[in-house]
C-alpha cells in the first residue's frame, strides 16, 4: 500500500504474549501493544504490514480512513 493513500490500520491485541517467542513480544511492543485489549492506530505502510504478518494469531486488524 502507498503511504499517500491516507489509510490507517487499527490494531487490537486479542491474545496474550505469554509463551510466545521473544521476537514476537518485541514486535508487539514495536506496534505499541502489550496487553490484551490494547488498541493502536498505525499508518498503513509495508513495514507495519510486515510486523503484523509476524503476529497474526495475536492481533486483530481493521482498515480505517
């Protein structure tokens, strides 16, 4: 996606990071998450999409304008 599109991603952590690998916990921290239910709005960029691809089982993603 192009960063000029104005789309943003609303990311919500749905599962705990307990028992996950350290890289996955670090990815959650980089996304601004860390607790179940925490929500963060991020720009729709390839870097963010790549991070989300590492933890799809822990988060829920919605596209917002």
